[in-house]
């Protein structure tokens, strides 16, 4: 084993697009006939480490081989160089252990080293093996068995190559194995559980030639306390072949008719492993709601989290510098995600979702619910927690201009506190803050009219800044896009809060500019797409234009129809396309039902359809997914262990209630060729496993929906 200091060649990962076989012919069954889903459908994909695309940064000689051959070739040096696989994320490549590295080699040299750099418990280790080659003027393919490396390849971050003895050029580097993709446990349930009177359906799935059960196979619902079978039925077909999402055959175990409260698991005779344990109860989501709310307490900045409130998790203030940055106190608020940046736009987005959860479902929230320092003051804990962020947003307002600074973070955009700074004011950051402060004023007026007036006054001062600076944007993280939809959101919220014609006229003059946000292919809100909440708040305002309101309602219904179509087309019963698994996909899965529920409320329609979509989305997040994984820490027998976090240490004692952005095929496609399987429960995988305040907020909303 050798440890090397790598010279980085940053390279976007590609994979070969290994062909997926077509679905079975009509009349064939991937479930009843094992051969109907050939094993080739789940052979590991080839991973292209060096192909035809130039790295972002090249610290070795690189050139095209010829005009007729698009592959890159790199001359190896006498030291080690590296090719980063997924932006320094950790990737489990252990399934390739029986495979090999394929490298095209030419030149007069006689040997070189090749291997991988891995990170474990924060320590990076490089493991290599020496490869002897025969000098040649033409390209020759060399294969290196991965078994020669003294590594399990569980946490790979980079491919390393170099220490060349002589002149050696390499090209077309691939990782190849004939082994199968990972096979996950077959019986998938919502590991939190099910309401007594709700639909209760488990998914039984797997590659068609390995599943081991069939349409009509009996399943048993077993009481964990007595060990006795409480309910028996048979499996029904969902799809013979889920080609787009998981590559699996899918069956359904429906036990909706069973309504007795208790603790249960599902057992199928031909499947060795029973399902995780789950609960049937009318209060099944109470713990999830409380923990997903407590997440925000754990994300608080500039406070000591003591054992009294941390409930087994305590820490000091991570960024004490925030009390005085160039003479400005910007303490408080929530850390945005796994880093210690504080961004006003994600904060505003999260606050908006939490306030809508309270507005629509106030009976779900109460004082003392979360054991936070403010508990016992007569105000629901969710509003105390939101106020902690609102107070920070107020501090981010510039006294002279009325604009809102966009964030508090190091100038170098890393996660250090050494050059922590208050970033400048922008139009978008000001609009986002003005929108949510205005909306918040309508909620807090019931509890503290003076505070509500302060929120609204700050929002109107922010609007004055926007009028003076209608298009000042900065190209950086959040609030930097040249997208005036944030201003539209602010106008809608301010009109809803004040009834002032200035804001109503802005909405009516610009309503057509953002109707594309209600396009049939749009997923709903996001941190840089809050225009739909401008429409919602306008529709709820007094004295709206009837024709404009009717047109907004029509376009909303078209969007709702698109959500419904995606939901019905997806065998996993979530509203997302196979190509939609990019950064923060869980925000799409949980955000679409949220936006449907709020939209239906705004136009006066029934909320029940959105509630069912919400229940199915929670089923997916809590375990009814191809990985059989609950994606909320501390919730479920097979829950994720941690999310990426520079605030909390990974491991067995990670706080409960954290949900990551989730499955990411766009930036994690080397994990699996099937989109829904591109996720790793790794503390160093921020591409799939980082948390964020606006993602966790939609979890709170959906947990509150279920009554």
C-alpha cells in the first residue's frame, strides 16, 4: 500500500450508457418466468474514467489521439496524478472488485502505477499496484485486475495513475466487471408506518430473475408482539419490468383492509428476509413531524446547543465571528445545509414552506412540541423556530438602502470561518426576504402585532430597494440568477399582506411573465423558482382582477394535470420523471404534493388528491423505494445513518430527523445505471446525501398533511 500526494486532474465522470434491454414482449412475464428479464439488464455498467471529454483542469500533457479518434491521451509523469470521479464525493466501487481496469497504453516505457484514492473517517489513503508493460508504438489494451489492490473500494474519490518508468501514453481508461448491480431486499414498506384508515401497500420488487416470488404469491402481515399472522392476502402485479427507474419487476402487497393498531412486519415464504418493522397507528407521523421540525433547532447558528435541549446531541457555536463581521451583527438563523453558510434565499424558501404548513394545519403544531429553549411561551414551537430565522433575515437588511444581503459565508466560498463575510445586497435576495417577511406578518399578527408590523415594514423597505435596483444580480450561489420571478413572489405576498394597489398592479402587469412556471412539465417550487407562490398569495388577496385570476387558475390546473400524469406514469407512485433525479430530487418528490395542496387551497378546490400524493411521496421517502431505505435519520430499521454535515459528526449518534437532497442520477450516475439507485449513505457524498433547510421544510409540510 502506498500513500501519494495526488496532482489533480478534475474530470467530469462519464459512463458508457450500457444498453438496457427492451421490456418483455406482450404475454411474457418477468415475474413468472425468470428468463424474461435477462441477467444482462443488471450487469454493472462500464465506468469510463478517461474518454473523449477534456478535463476541466489538466495538470499533465493531454491531447487528442487523432482527428479520427476522439479519445484523449495523457502522458504519464514520474509522479502520481489523479482523475476525480465525482467532485471528491465518496463512491462505493466494491461491486467491481472481481472486475478490472482496462487501459490503452503506448510508448517506450516499461511500467507505471495505478489505483484509487479513498476517504475513510476523514483520512485519505491511496492504494496502487504496479503494472508492467511492453514498449510499443501502437496502442495496446492492458487489463489490471482489481483484486491486485489491497482495498475494498468502499469509499473511492479518485483514480490515480503515474510513477511511469519511461515515456508512456494512456487513453480509454475504463472500469469493467461482469458482476451484477447491487440487489436490495425485496420487501419495501414505509418504515415509519401507516394510518389505520389509509391505503397500506408495500412494494415487493427485484430483478426479474432473482425476485423469487410471483403474482398470486401469499404474503402475511405479522404482529411483532405476538408473532402471529394478523392478515393474509396475495401479491398483485404493478409492472413486469420497470425499465426507466429501477430495472426491476414490481409487485404489490395490499393490506389496506387491516386497521388494527400495532407493530408489524410483512413476511413472504419464498423470500428469506422479512420487511422492516412498521407501525399502524393514527399517530404514526407524530414522531416524524417532531423530529423533522427539530432538525431546524440542530441547524441553528450562533448558539450553544446544550444537553437539556440537544437530547443527546450538543455542540458549541460553530461560527462566533457572525456577531461582528466588519461591524455588522449577523448572528442567528440556520446554517443552510451541511456547510456553515447562511443564505437568505434558501432561508426564505424554507420559512415559506413551514409557514404554509402551520397556516393549513395549525392543529398539528403546539407549544412544547419540540423541546426548544422557547418552549412554554404560549406560542407553537414551529413559529418560535421560524422566528429564529426571521430575526436573522431582519439583521441582513441594510439600514441605508433597505436591501437584503445575500448571505454570510467565507469570501472564498469554502466552509472556513477565516475570511467570513457579509455579502452584498441583490435584487433577488431582497425580493425573497420581502416576500417571506410580508407573508410571515400575516401569520404572526395573531401572536405579536408589534413583531408582525416590524416584519411588514422591513418587507416594504425591501420593495423600495427593488424599485431603485430592479435588476441587480450577482453570479454566485443562490440569488445570483437573472430571474425576476422573486420580485413577482414579493409583489404577490405584499399585496396579500397589505392590499396596497402598488403591489397588486405589479402582479397584474407581470402575471403573464411567469406562467411558464405552471407549464405541464414543471415540477413546482424551488429555491430559485418561487413565482407560483406569488400567484397563490395573489389569488388569496382581496380585490383581485377576475379575468387574471381565472387565467391563473386555468394555468394552475394545467400544471396540476401534469403532476398527476407523472404520478400515474411512475410505478413507484411519485411525481418525477426518470431524468428528474438531479440535485435535491426529494424536494421535487415532496414539493409537488405541497404545491398542489397549497394551489388547491388558493383556488378553493378540495385538498384530498394532494393529500394522497403526499402520502405516497412519504411512502417512497420512508422506505418504499428501490433501495429499501428510509431517507430520514433515526426513522426506520433501515434508515440512513447520516447526511453530509460539517456541523454534526457522522456515525451512530447523528441527530434524528435529517433528510438529504437524495437520489441524484445527474451527478451520481456511476453509482448505478438505474436513476432511482443513484444514492450512497456516505458522510462524504454531498451530491446525494447533503441536507438543506428548504428540503427538510417540505418533509415537515408533508408530515403535517397526514391527519
